[in-house]
C-alpha cells in the first residue's frame, strides 16, 4: 500500500470495515512499514495518519476490551513511536499517547493531555479528538 489515493480511501473507509478485516490490513501495513528502512517523511506521515485513525476507530468500537485486539494495538503504538522520532512528527506521538490513555481507560491522563494541548494553543487540533 503506497498509492496515496488508495491509502486515503482506506483511511476514510475504516469505520465501515469489519474489525477483523481492518486489523488484517493494518497488520499487513505494519509489516510493510517494518520492512521499509528508507521511507520518505511524506510516507511516514501518511502511515502515521492511518495508524492514528485506526486507533480512533478501535477506541470508538471499544475494541480494547477484546483480547485478540491487544497485540495489534500495542504494535500500532510502538510503530507510531518509532515513526514519530523526528521533531516534525511530535504531534503524532502526543496523539498516540492520548489515544493510548483512552484505550487503557486512563481518562484523567487523557484529559490532562487534551487540556495541555489547548493551553499550548492547539484548540482546533484537539476539538475533534475522541472523548
């Protein structure tokens, strides 16, 4: 999956995929990311957006309550942290930590992150974050 239009279509249609099929494609994407040692920043950013969208869909579906979902969710978090090592991608790391807190049921910590982001002037960014 490297075609920008295909990636955008995949991202936009995530909510209508079954969790089983969605997880299958995310696992394939994670494998592709792991194999690619020379990825452009543009592709990294595309993948980061996809992975964060996947986590949001998982949270909205309460997938974290299913034991089979936990390994892939953990892999997505570790991949986001790995891909977002550049300062250019710091916001992706912050969003991932926020989503991780939500998925783990740490609502107070998630709210603190969201409030801090508002205090830093990112009100428009956080207004669409899941609650």
